[in-house]
């Protein structure tokens, strides 16, 4: 099943929905509990999609593709390298990535995102799939110059609009061997495969839940393949995970001062 959050034109509010044969219908209840579906009646192309989840936290994994580590001259970590993005960074499909005035080098990072479906702490790797609700597409937008300058990654990864998610959460997607791609203005920049992850999803879940409790709706960004590159005002960046969907966002400059 493909879940969305969308702006309900009749109720004039955001809500959960489901996608069936190119149409969207309302869902009543919780995605992680009991729910009922209405008929899918709005054409998908006419619906304003929102970010498919509202996570309490976004846990990201650095250097989880060896080729990406190599392109930055960095070593592949021996244990997962994790960091956080704030929930305030989340935007949905079609919303603009805003380039902050503090940075002169903002880059795209195409990623597969795992969405957690139940409270999870100290989960063993062989039980990890039990806490997964589904998968979505993510762009771990990064101010690369600030990342290098600061020596830690909170500012570089945490600006508003730096966590695009969407277009939906697919609960039936197979994440084991899918292509992960990024295109800017139609030109391919990144191409990798989930099978190339240094630490596979079950290991990531086990490691992260040994540190912190994951809650329903929380998101894990599983790392980016090689080919990250700059974003400029006026660009349109597309992140695609094969078989899952395409996340498309325009890029614009921040109009306020520092």
C-alpha cells in the first residue's frame, strides 16, 4: 500500500491518504493502528502532496556507500556513523529547497529512507524488519562548506528545507537491491544501488535502537551513493529510488539576510 499525506481540498487541511491506480483517497485512523480507507477519487496529479510523515526525528547515516566516502577522501567507518536532522527541515514534494546565505556550496544527496512503524529500542538485526512501516525517497541536502568548516554536521544538515521526503510511503517495497539516483535539470548526477550499502538496513536499525528509541513515523536516511553535487537557484532536483518513486523539488535562494 502507498500512503500519502495530502491537502484535503474539501476539509481544507492536511491528512493521510492512500494511492490506488493514480488516484488518492482519504484514510481515517492511524497508519500504525486501525484505519479505514475511503474510495480513491482524486486524480494524483491534481492533489497537493505533503511530506508523507511528520517524524519526531530523522536519523541519518554518513558514508554508508564506500564510493561516496572515497569521493570526499574519507575513510569508511567501522560502525555506522549517525547524525540527526531536525523535524523542521522536512518538506514535501514540489516544495522549494532554500539555499541559505551562510553557505556557498549546497549539495544534493539521494537516499532511500526507512520509516519506522512502532516504538523500537534494542532491536536485534534479525528482528529489524518487524519495526519497519515502509519506505520513501529522501534528499539529504547538505551545506558542504559548512560541514567542512564546523567539524560537526548539525548546521550543515539542519537548515529549514534540507530534508525533502516523498512522494509517499510504500509498505510493500523491497529495499534490498534498488537503484538510487539523483538528477538536476534532467542530468543524471548520482547512481548507486542499495546492495552497495556498507551497513544494511537491519544492522542500521539494530545499531540506532541501541542508542535511542525510535517512534512511529521516525525516519532513517540510509546514506548516499557517489556523485553528490551543487544546487543553484532555479535548479530542479529529482531523487528517484527504482520502483519506489520520484521526489522532485525546485531550488531557490533565501531572500532574507543572515
